[in-house]
C-alpha cells in the first residue's frame, strides 16, 4: 500500500481547519447555558434535569466509538470523516430549533393524533431533542478530531488540537456573549428561541464550510485496510489498552477531569439563577408566580452567559500559547498546572455569591478548560496506531462521557436532597457542585504528574 502523505499546515490552513469546530461548540455552548432554564420552565426538578443531561454521556459512550470505528473504514468520494460531520450538523441544527419549542411541538402532535396531552408532554419532547442534539454533536466530534492524525504531521498534533481549543473558545464566547451584548448595547433581550436558531445556523454553515474546504487524504485501500475493516470494536478496545500503560493514566486523568468539568457545565446556570440571584426553585410554581421572576430570571441567565463568555474568552486567548508552552515544557507539566488552576477557581467560587468575584474565577477556570480541550488528546495521539484514529478517539470519549453519567445521576440526586427553605420558597445548595468539582480536578492533576510522556525531540 502507498504511504499516506501527511501535511504540515500553515496558520491560515489551521484556522480554516478549525472553523467547523467553532460551529460545533457554538451549538454545544447554547445547549449548556439555556437547557436548564428551558427544562425548569417545563417542570424539571434538579434530579430530572440531571437525568435529561444523561443524553450527552450516554450518546457519547455509544455513538462516538461506533461512528469513530465506522469512519475509519468509510471510503466515499466525499471522504471518510466528512459525511459524518455534515450529517451530524444538519440533524443537530433541526433539533436545536425544535428544543425551545418543545411544548408547542408536543401540543401539535397531540392535536394531530387526537389524544390528551400529558402534563409532562413538553418535557418529554425537550428530552428527545436534547438526545438528538447530543447524539449528533458526538457523531461529528470524534471524526473531526480524527482528522488531525489522519492528515497532519505528528509534530503539529499538539498545536492543531490547540487550534481546536481556540475555535471552541471563540465559538463559546460569541454564543454566550451575543444576548448579553445586545441587551447592554441596545437594551434588546434576545429570546431563547432566537438564540437556538442562531446556534443552528452557526453549526450547519460552519461545518458545511469545513467539509467543502478541508481536503482529506485519499487513502487507498490495501492489505492493511482490509485487515482494519475486519476488526471489531472489541479488537479496537484491546489494541487501545495494549498500546502503552500510559494510556491508562491518560484515561484516568480524563475520567476525573470530566467529572469536574461537567459539575460546572451542567449546574452553573442554575447556580447563577438560584444562588447568586436568589431566585427560588420555579419547577413547581404556578405560571403567575413564575412570571413575577421573569425579568430577574433573564438577568440571571444573562449573567451566566457573561460568565461563560469570560470563561471561554480566556480559553480562546490562551489555547494557542498553551500549545506553544507544551511544545517547550511538555504536555503534562502544562496540563497539571492548568487543571490545578481550575480546581482553585472552583473551591473559591463555592464560597462566594459576589458576581464580580465569580466572573474573575470563571476567567481563571478558563485556563484549565483550554488545556483540557487539547493536551490530553495530544498526549494520547502519540499512542494511536495508524488506521485506528477514529476508533481510538471514540473509545477515549468513553472516559469523557462516562464520568458525566455520575454527575447527571449521583451529583444531581445529591443536589436534589440539599434543599432548604427561604422566605420566597424552596431552593437548593447548587454551590456544592463546585466543592465536588474541585476535589476531582485535584485528583486529576496529581495523576497527570505520574504520566511518562513521550518526547518528540
């Protein structure tokens, strides 16, 4: 079989390569920020909200390994990875539009089929839409990351992953910052529906651009490819763990890191609404009571969006410098420092409701986020056997998605039990999520220290 030619990309080519990931993260950020207020408005308690969030990790554990393995052996005129990127973006964009309209869709279905609408009909539709969004994002994410070892020279793997972090940061900043910016500049409150439509357009258009402009290597099918096509997921799993004992350590780091990451992602907007702004739980109140808090709720949601914008702005600003520093000092040293910084931000955030302090702490946490999005993948890429890139990224995603199941179930259940009464109604100790998050991030930082990293010099 002819050797596949890997490319060294210049700055413009790297920026163009990461544009599709910009759209993907734009959609994901909107889902993170606004899914809580939408589902709470449909009657979701903290535990039900956590169960709905199971869509992400479950589809991640199932969809990414399957799609990754399939994309390894896919050969079409359009490429091996790009069909999955395009289909995932189009289907997710439809679900992004439908999600905030879940109650209307449920009523429409009930009218057409002539049956009584259950009280949780809108919530069920919302849950289905979230599952579709997360499944499609996962279907696109694994093959997208596999484009790096597929097409780019090994010495650029760390910097290419850093450019993806750059795109994630930029996409998140714009997604999170648009509504607050419009409110600040023009006193116009962008509706939730409009924000999801914006996310759908960003995802689909950016991914279409990447699929058109980024050319994959046309890999000829030879003897090695035939053997690869006959391999099963179990074979890929065995190969993955036999590659090096360091792979176990990297997976262990990811496992604890993503418990910490998702403890913030899932619950930060609710923390902003109910802890920082002191709004009582609205999942079981009447429409009249909820209406009294509508303006304050919008302010709290905007505050959450601003915090996420700051968090991702820092990610955007430091992602490429982190790639450069990791080339000089090594991936593990930079990563260990970055996630320890994130843990510090979490533990301080758990003990304050000062909005300015929280914004500064979210900025500090953004340093860890930039590293999490790039350096573990760069370390892992040193152990990937050629021809199994998609399968490996899919398997690795199990150690990202699996921990989220614990957050969506155990931590969500724990928060639902930490209820207290206020003069305005019941509330929950959402700040406890940051205590848990800080602890597991510190564990991840310690394990990172013991990784014996390959040297590319």
